[in-house]
C-alpha cells in the first residue's frame, strides 16, 4: 500500500498536504497543549483551511484569474457559511473572537475547504485518500485493542504530558470512544460497499482489524462501563431547542455558533437535575441538528439541510462517477451528523472526502473563471488591460494579507492554549508565581477571549488572598495585594463584557466582591447583583441558589437565606447540602421544627458508607435539634394553645455552613484582605462602573 502512494500520478504539493492532514486528524494528539484532544483536531482544521486559502491565492495569482469548480454544492455551502457568519455578527457583533475561533470558525473552514480545495486537487486522488484513511483507521483500531489490555499509547501520552489519562479504553487518539465508532464504522462500510472491486489480502486484513477495533469500542460504550456514553438526554435537547425559538432573533440566528454551552445553562429544564447527568455542562445537544438550531438558528439549520440533501442527491446520481469508495464514506459521515453530536475530526474528514470526490469528478462540473475583463474590457479589445491586471493584483494582495492576519490570530489563540498547559505544569510543581505568569501570558495572547480573562482574574484573586494571609507581609506586598485585587476586578469585568451570558464569569466577579464585604459596604450589594446575574444565566443551578442563601446568612438575614435554600431544594429535591443549609437558616431563625425536618431529609440523602464524616455531622446536629423540637412539642401538648417561640439553648451553637458537596462558604473572613485594604480606596474602585442592567436581579 505504501508503494502505491509514491507511484506515478504523484500528487501536487497541496494534495500531499491535504492527505497529510487527513492522516493526522484521527491519530495526532498534541500532549503539550491545553485540552489536547479537542485542540489538536481544531488546530489541524485551521491549518488545513489556511493552507487551502494560501494555495488558492497563489495558484490564482499565477493564472491571473480566479478559478472555481462550479458544482451543485457551492450554493448550499455559501448559504450555510453565510448563515453562520450572520449568526456570529448579529449575536456577538462587538466581540466575535471566541465565536470565530470556536465552532463558528470550524464551520466556516468546512465551507471554504469544500469550495476551494477541488480546484487545487484537480485530479482523481481518491484512492490515495482511501489508503491514507485506512492506515489511520488501523492505528486507531490497534490502539483500542492495546488499551483493552492496558498497553496502549496512553503510556506515551502520560510520559510526554502533565495530564494523566487512564491506561484503559478511555484513552482514544480520536478524542472519544464514540468518535472511534464513527470513524471505524465509516471506514468499514467504505471498504465493504464498493462494487466491482476485488479485495486483496492486505485489504481483507485491514477490514478485519477495523472490525475488531469497532467491536472493542462498541463494547466500551455499553452501559455499565466507565467509558459508557455520557450524552445530554434527547428530551432535554428537544426542550432546549424548542425554548430557544421563542424569541424571533434567536429563532432566526441562534445564540452564536460557539454558544451552546451558555444556552444549555440558560435553558436546561429543571427535571434534568434529577437525572444521572445533572452535574455536566454540555457543549452540544444529543444530535447535531438540535445543536445547530440553538447555536446558529433556523437559517443555519435550513441551509445545512439543503447542503446535506443536495450532497446525497449529487452522490446518488446514477451516471458513472469516480471515487465510489469516498461516496460511501461521505454517506456514513453525513448519517453520523444526523444521529450524534458533531465533532471536529469527522467534520474535517467530511470536508476532505467531499473535496477529493469533487476533484475526482471535476470533469462533470464547469470551471468558472473570474476576472475583471467583463468590467474594464467587456469586448476583450485590450487583452492586456492594465486596470484589470492592477485590480486583480491588488485584491490578491489584500486577500493574502487577510489570510496571513487570520493565521496570526489563530496562532495566538493556540499559543494561549500552550501557555495554559504550561501553567498547569507549573501548578503540578507548586510554582504558583509561574502559574500566574503563564496565565497572564495566555490572557495577553488571546486578549479578546472571555475564558482567559476569567481564569486570569481568578488567579489574581487567589494570589492576593495568599499574600494577605502572610504573617510577615511587607509594605511592598501590601501594595501588591491592592494591585492584584484591582486586577482581578478589572479582568472579571472584562470577561463579562466579552461574554455576558456566561454564568461562570459572573460567579468569579461575585467571589471577588464577597471577599471584599468586610472591607466596604459597597461590595455587599455588588456581590448580590453579580450572584443574581449568575442565577439569571443559569436559573436551574441549585448551587448558585445556595450561594445566594449563604450570602444572606452572612448578613444574618435568615428568612431571605431560607428562601434561597428552598429554591435550591425545589430545583434539586435530592441534594443533601441544600437541606442542610436550609436547616442552618431555620435554626438561626428559631424555626426548630422546620430545621428538624430539613436535617432528617438531609440525613436520608447522605450515603453513610461513602460520606461518613458528613453523615456524622448531620446526625449529631439532628440529635441536638430533635431534642429542642421534642421540648417544643411537649410544651405545645401541655399548653394546648399557642406555641411560644422557642429560642435555642446555649449549648446549640451554629455549626457553620458546612458544605457537603465541596462548596466553600461565601464570606470574606477566609482572607486577610480586610486588614490590608483601605475602605475608601476599595469603594472607589468598586464604584467605577456597574455591569448590572437596572432591574435585573433574581427574585428572593
């Protein structure tokens, strides 16, 4: 097979480049980058589209005209790309950075590759692509088999990366077990469904290896295994999609191609909190069309359906066609898009397969030539018209500079991911100064990314708290603390400006304000407003309601606190920590009978075997509260009249807001900031500008 790849009919440089990307997509994982599996595939897609655009501009410059393969897919692709671009610009007109370097950029790259790549490939190299994909598939399949016996490439990954992955089937070169299933099933059907093709012994061996690999991965996703599928339930996906269509603008243009995760937090149904996946934040729906209708809107969904149906019709044409193997790969890849979440690897492979198929059948389509002769010399009286030549050259140079700028921005984005990896590496060595420096580098490299601004804000706050807690803090370090607090507030606010729909951004800002409540009264109102905004962005998250309740506990407003704890219970009736915090509010408000009921419910929800410490804590307090409740009931029976309010005895002390799920108490007492910061200076800093729209706070 390798010899066949270097025979005559040698591919041109661009074709060889595309074949290399096709090979690397399933098997390459860059171990020294943040989120290595996802970012490795995304980087390859961007490299492919940049290479495609550069090659097209250079080839057009040589020909002195733009050549375009005018096939039936161009129109639906232009419509799909246009709808994605419209969604990006309408929903994130001021700051589209995260959208264009996320799924928005992936979709646009998909469109550009299929439009321009066929005219660069030019000939039928489909068999070479099939061979390349088979080799990559064999590597993926063999690695799955080796991982089944705890002897796969995960050991190499762990050696090269600070990230530790399990040495089992959870490690996949493609990025997931489901992705393995998609790739291997597509390759198997591609090899089996081709008619009138005699299979060699080598091809039979390849098919056998692919089948074994597919079987291993299907076994891995079965229920009961640690690698079983974790997907958003289809009813939840449908409900989110339906709710996203309520507003006209969102129905047409969605919330932004990279915004499904934010919309999930905003629109997820409350009943999902009682499911086994309630703690997950999903970045896609169960199936791709439901993701697209939320993120891109109905216009994007309709244009994608137009593209998919026209692709099927084009490939199903009964006239003689070349590259039949790729046809079946494309069919299966499109089918996977309909029935599963979308992923970058299969999206890119679909673009490559369609490009090679169109190039193989290029004689069936017209090649359109675009120049400026029709404008400056419509009758071709001056073949060497200078206006035509200069205009073409100018536009080509501008296009080239635009592609170079795009490549530069993409490079900065992935350099930020590398710096984030280095921060993680420094954290593993407890070098926290280097952690802060690398997170600052990530922020500087991708300054318009809300994620890096939020992470940098959190890091600045943590460093400020650490310095403030030093017993021998110097005057210079005291100044650093104020500077770090200022930096944390500034960065958190900038993150919110870049992505106001992210509840995580609001929580980070709220945590900063909460640590300043002992410094200035202004911080209390701002903390409540930030927590309220987080609640509005994620209304069915019980933990944010608990945070609001704890905030009011710190203010000794017991009734308001209990209201928020009750809201947490309503959103997740089986959450022990919600009942426990509710009991604390009841105890403080001298509602002993209600506190007893809440503690009883909390005790029922705690697993004694796995959470013995929490169980003992609740059991002990329940015994004390039950004793007081018995006294109240006894007095009520004796008096047979009005039950007087019973105060807590001196031996029943407040146990604190114990977090049974790992949440920390939202107060400013955990740091030394109140001893170091000046009240007037801090108040001035907080008053610099509010990000909270008037009237937008959560109901108590």
